[in-house]
C-alpha cells in the first residue's frame, strides 16, 4: 500500500517521522508532502507549493491512502482537488499541535466531514483537541526515531543547564521561566538556560543534548508533545504542567514528570538543583518511558493497523 501524508506544514515532523517508519519497518511505501516549509527543516518528499499541476496529480494518483493534516479549503479543494480522490475507506485526519486546539480545522475539514461522517480522526493525548474531534477520535502516540538522537549518558555537574525550545513564547510561558531562573541565580544557584529558537531540528537536538533538564511549558497547554519526548529520550527530567486527561492515558508520568504550574515552577526547579542525583534518576525513567511508548518501531504498528481497519471498512 502507498501512503501519502499531506499537510500544510509538517508540525513536529509528524509526517516525516511516520512516513520514515513505514518505509523502514514495513513493506508499504510512504511519502511526506507539505505545502509550506518551516525553519525546522524536517525532511520532506514533496514540496507542493513548487510543483506543477501535473506533478501534484501524479503524486495524488500514486497513493492508495491519505493522511491529512492542517490544510485550508483552498489547498485541499483548489490546489490538490482532493474531492476527486477521497473515499470513505482511503483516508484519515491527523490532529495535533496548538493550531488544532482552536477548532478552526472543523471549518476547514467541514466539507469532508459532511461527505464522510464516519471519518476517523487521530489525535494526540490532548483533551482540548479530542473533545472537538467527536466519537471517531482515536489516539496514537507521538513517534520518535531513537537511533537518530545521541544516546547521552553523563554525570550531572554544575552549572545545571536547562533547555527550552519554544515555537511560541507566550504559549510556553517562556518569560516566566526566564524570570524564575534569574531569581534562582540571585539565590546563589549555578544554573543556566539554553533557549533554542529559529534553528533547524537537528541543530536543536544537538543543543538540547548538551543540557541536563528540559523545561517544556506551564499555564497553557497542560499536556506534552515532541519537545518533552525529546527531552526524556535524551535522559533529561522534563518540567511541564500536565492535566489529569493526559495522566489517565499515561499514569506512569507521575513517577518521573516534574509537574509544575505558574506558582510552583521555582520550587520544582530548585528541588532539582538541590538534588543532582534526582536529575539523573528522573532522566533514566523518562528514557524508559519513551522506549516503551514512543519508539518508532512500536508506534508504526499502530498506524498500520488503524489504516488497515479504515481501509477494510469499505
């Protein structure tokens, strides 16, 4: 089966990660096509914006199954003319990221959902998205290729460096994080920040791997995504505010997540700085968590089975 991942932009590298896993670990073939390229520089197979109408037509005709993500109606029904290709059993919609929480996708995908009311929607572990997606909502974990990340094993030593890679400072509460670390420095702690912005993904991973801890977010999202997963994969404790919806899916998080909110952020960072052995312990537990749930070799099997399920519905 030929699987085509179509997206306005490849947020979090989801299309690249899943298409790569399909090509690497299965007999199927997959391509990752996007309309907009971003500074993160995730690998793609096709840049729709720069393709001729004939090339787009050939790409769409190559596919037996489509996974759609974050595209407005002009792109879906104008440039791509998806109405010619979609059937009840040959596509899924994938939702994740901050944009999906706005509900705008309901408007964009409305013609498809109206024509195919049993459309399967795959979401991340985020109630603000799942609550909008309705009864045909299905959860597949994020995916990471562990063999592409440095396998960091080192002793924790001062100064403690905390990585933070915001795509939107306001949504990640970056300023509060920076003010909190500044206050800890005033208290005499040897701690540094590594704020990573506007660099390609591989450079971002390189910078993260030189840190001891990852700060994800507090006060807005109340779940976690690829930033946290990458931190755990690099054996770093992750500081984040995570709600009970997410904890109901992954209760193990309570064993190693540095749960924080706007009021407790300073206390939680201070606890890590006071207990360097805890940094190493929580980082190891986070790594095992990623290996258990997010390893591409495991997650790709969930994608394959769900695609088969939809395809067989007829």
